[in-house]
């Protein structure tokens, strides 16, 4: 039997643009760029550190404006090589920021309400942003198989990105996901494995696989490539501010699964301030969860720093992570910015999906129902200031979670093809 070895290329051969290394979020220890995710000293999570192009904000704005209409316009701020846009990938991002005046009227918001609609990405969720970063890291480190543990959307995003870039893929999901998510994960031709358990079981399995020869040479986008993966969420912060005319919004409502997206949006906003691309002013970050999987909002409301794991039971399956890795960091950010973490129940999720569809013509998946529902709740509670600018994230497409609204969204009437029948149905005029 051949003996396999894991050889990580020397740090000097890795070109990930402005990324200068990895640093521990707990103790600050620095490491060279590589497929590692935990600090050797304190086991804290690692994140990408940069040599950012400070000192010429106007020049940088111009360079960004001349870039492509996708996330690669921000390549100077991401862990990717400068020529990233020439490589085969799905080019996600630059999704619509919709001014939601009808919804604003309905909620009593007067200061400007926007939906950042990430259902417009290539596989119809925000996950294309993070996978695009992990793919570049996988290329740089010489991996040929892409993998992940997924609550649904990530599996589809990995399958599609791998297909386009010529990688093998093998992805893992809880066996009982919505059909739309399963089909989207399988259709791109990679291997899809259903695990009998919930997401936290899937994630534990993948952590074991990484440490075993069975998983050798695999790039798990949200495990051993997690530091790079996470950086993709910064592009949401960049796009929102650029689309507002290089201005920070006052309030953002962001869904929480592992909490990675929320923490990296905050990191992106901080970078824009440091680079001088936006004027420094206070902003509040609000986290949104489903009541049936609300470990972070429970900790927030109880004033705890530690997030106690839960067993998820909610229709918002894309957010159903009972033991969120970034939970404590989310609590820090919500408290530091003067925001909050709130949750809504499944009925409120469905109502919010239909409210957004009815007012703005946007069909969100359950995660979007969670953010819109939480926004409504926080406006009513007086925690969101209706006179300030608010950006609400819709991170996925309602076509993937049809079951949530199918029971209450059916034909108004079914009739014979005759005018008499239509008149009898009472729908004219
Ligand atoms: C994965 C996901 C999120 C957020 O995930 P984090 O783990 O918190 O980064 C939000 N919405 C949808 C639809 C998702 O699939």
C-alpha cells in the first residue's frame, strides 16, 4: 500500500494577493498562509491578516469602480491572486440592493429600508461568495477535491464551483433537507452524501474525516479552508457601502447560522473605515435566528458570553446550526455596536416571507423570512430606529424552500375555461 503524505507548499510559493498570513483571533499569534484553521498555541480560530492598500482611498475607489461587476472588483482586499478574474469560477456577487419603500411603509420605517438580495447569486444563495474564496485557497494549496459540511446551500455552491473549476467534489448534508437543496447539491455531478443526523453531526463527521487518511488532500471549504472561506462575506459589506454611495448604513440585520457571515461583515465594515473608503460613524449590527435554533439570541437575552448548544427544530434549515462556531464573536459585535440578537418562530418566518413577496416582489428562502421577521419585531420593540438607514439581508432564494409557503400559497380559484365560470368566481374588476 502506498504511503500518503500531506505536503503543504512553502508559504513563499503561495500567492493570495494582499493576504500576509493567518492570525489567531484569541491570542494574536501569526502563522504562514496554509490550510490550517486553529491556533497551535491556544486552539483559537485563525483569520486572514492583510497588507491592505492604505493611503489612497480615491485611487482605490476608482480601481474598484473599474473592476468587474462581481466580487472580484474587491480583489485588492481579498485573499486571492491579482489575476483571479481570469480563472474559471462562478463570479458571484454585485447583487441588487433594493430600496424597499413598500415594505418600509408597512413596517413604519422612514429613514430608508434596503434589502440586499443575495438570491441573485449563481446558485441562488450568499454561499457562492464564500466558496469562491475557498476555491482560490484550494488552488493555491494544491487541493484537487473540494468538500464541505452543509446545511444545504453550501453543498450546491461547492458542487457548482467545483464543476466550473474542474475540481472533484464530495459534499455532506443532513439526510432530511428540503428537496430543492438536495437536487441543487446533486445536479452539478459531484458526490453528495446524506448523513443520518443533524448539521452538527455532519460537521463532527467532517472534522474526523479531515484527520483521517480517507480525507487526505481534501479542501473542506468550511473546515480547513475556513479562514479564507469566511473572507467572502466581507464582500457583502463592501457592496452595501459602495451601492449606498460609499456610506455606512446605520443598522444591518444579518442571519446567523455559524455566525461567520455576521462577524466578517463587521470585519469588512471596519476595513472600509480603516482604508478611508467610508466616513467613520457608528453602526449597529442585529443578528437574526429562528426560535427553533436560537442558541445565540438566547445567550444574548440572558446576558451570557458563552453560547449553549441547542438541538435545532425549525423550518429555517439553512440556519439550523445548534453549536455555532462564531457565536461568542457575534455576541461581542452585537454588544459593541449597540445592536441585538433576536429570533422569530416558524409561523412568523412564513408570514415574513409572504410579507416581503407581497410588498417588494422578492421571494426569499426561510433565512430571508428570519431576517425580515426579526426586523419587524425589532422595529416594534423600538430597538431598530425607524428614522435611520436599515439594510436587511436576504441570503437565499424561496424556490429552494417551497415547502415553507406551499400550504398557504395556492391558486385563488380553479375554474372551467369560460367567462361564466370566471364571473361566478367573483374575481372580476
Ligand atoms: C449559510 C447561510 C447563512 C449564514 O451562515 P453563517 O454560517 O452564519 O455564515 C445565511 N443564510 C443562508 C441562506 C445560508 O445558507
